[in-house]
C-alpha cells in the first residue's frame, strides 16, 4: 500500500467515535426538546415562588406563613415541581412521536401514592415477579426521561409492526406493559443508584482535608445543579444534613451546594446580558429574578441550561471557581439557610470572616458563571446550541 493510501485510509475507531457523537447529540436534542415545553410551568411556578418570598415573613412581612395567600403560592410551586415526572412524561413522549398522555400516565404511575408509600419501608414489591426497589420520583427528571423514551420508541415501533386494525389498542397497551418492569425495576432506580455512588465518592473527599477537600468542594459546587437535574442529589443532601446534626456545622456538601445555587443565578444573568432585548433575554431575566429573590434554580436549569446547553459550561465553571474559594478559606455553614440571596445568613454563625468569604464565594460563582455564559453564547447558533 502506498504512503498516500495509508494516509487516506480512515481509522477503524473513527466510525465508532462518530456514532458516539451522533448518539450524544440525539440524546441532548431529545432532552432539551422535551424540557423546552416545560418553560411556561417553570416561569409561572418560579415567579409565584418569588412573590411568596417577597410578601412572606422573612422579607416584607405582609403575610404570615399561615396566611391563605402564602400557602396558595407555595402550593402552586409544589404542584409544578413535585409532579414534574407527569408533565415531562407528556413532553418526552410527544418529542419522540409517542402518545403524550401515555407518557403522562407513566409519570403518574411513578408518582402514585400507593407506590410512594412503599419507599423506605420494609414491604417487598415486584413487577411480573421481578424485584423492584421503590424510589421517590417526585421532583426528578432523569428517571421519567429515560422511561418515557423507552415507552415512546416501543409504541412507535409496535404501531408499525401490528396490523392497522389492532395497532390503536394494542400498541400502547403492549408498550406500557413492556416499559413498566424496565422503568420501575431498572431505569427509575438507576438514577438513585448512580446518585448514591457519586454521593459517597464526593462526600469522602470532605474527610481528607487539605487540597483534596478544597477540590472536593469545587467539584460539588460544579456538579450539584447537574445532580438536581438528574434527581440524584438526595444522598449528598442527607449526608450534609447528617453532618450538621452531628457537629452543628458543615464545611463540605452544604457549602458546595450553596455556591452552586449562585452559579445558577450567574448562568441566568449571563443569558440575559447576552440576549437582552429579545424574548429569550426576557425569559432569562425572569429566571434570574426567580433565583436570586425566590431561591428557585429549576427555571434557569431547565429553561436555559438544558434548552441551550452551552450555558451549562458557565454553570459548571462558575460553581467550581466559587467552590475552590469556599474550600480554601474554610467557609462553614451553620444553619440550613434560604436558597435565595438570603442564603448568606447561614454563615453568620461563623463570624465576620466566614460570612465575608461565603459572600466572596457566592459572588465569584455568579460572576464567573455569567461571564462564561456570555462568552460562550457567541459560538452557538440561533437556538443556542453548539
């Protein structure tokens, strides 16, 4: 073979890399396309939560926590995010050409009270004889996203394979019957199992001290909001709370989570500055206000991060930089504070220096996230995707 031919021969690994890239792109397109449809819910719930915080006893004090209006605003927010699997089931199925209400049904099955009551109990449960580990799927995204994809793909293929006279009835029935064990026994719990493993690995970094702990706080701050998206933060949060209950403070998990929240604020701010004067910029401003005043990061995560993808770079970089400062200066949380700008109150117990360093960490995270989001947005197309 000549030298020219040798150089012209493609590497055997090239097709594999290309396939992996296409698969990742398709997965991201599916995820972002499904989440975009959640934007009205995210905006409504986020802004009403902001109103609740503003009029509540912790800020303006116009109403008390027992006031009907205060409770109503909280109910709207809870209805939006607690039942997120049902709404996402609809949009995920629609994105892949399945029956949207069938996706909602799958989300409802994962949320039904009879199943939720089994979580944490000693009762055993199985699907067609297959052992099932009940999981709390409220506020989660990844389990229903994975399960609804399987349901929609099965339904579409069954509609093509079955005779036309049978397809309307048996395609959705068989698709659901096949999806249930895969979803409840494997795909659903998979997110929790991954979260447990990741949580244990990250939390172990906090016990090492020195550079390892500093990097650990940075890693948690960079990855926390991604765990929120995937519904995997439960173990880490439980470990942080357990540490606080045991010794009265926490310098690792809760600190990193607090910094990550400010990085989400910065991501929304960067999106607004980049897109100001447009409808997208108005949405980003709403996300920013919902976050920094109301302590709600989900609208920014789902409506901006997953929708445009590149802002997630700013989210991660900002969180990491802020987390590094927090870890290096030994920032310590003394109470479980608000997730809004009032979160700084959670560090007051450590004195002035602790509070100042916490504030610097938060502002660093927000500033860097905003700057990186603004800078990287210019490389995106009209939809904000690379």
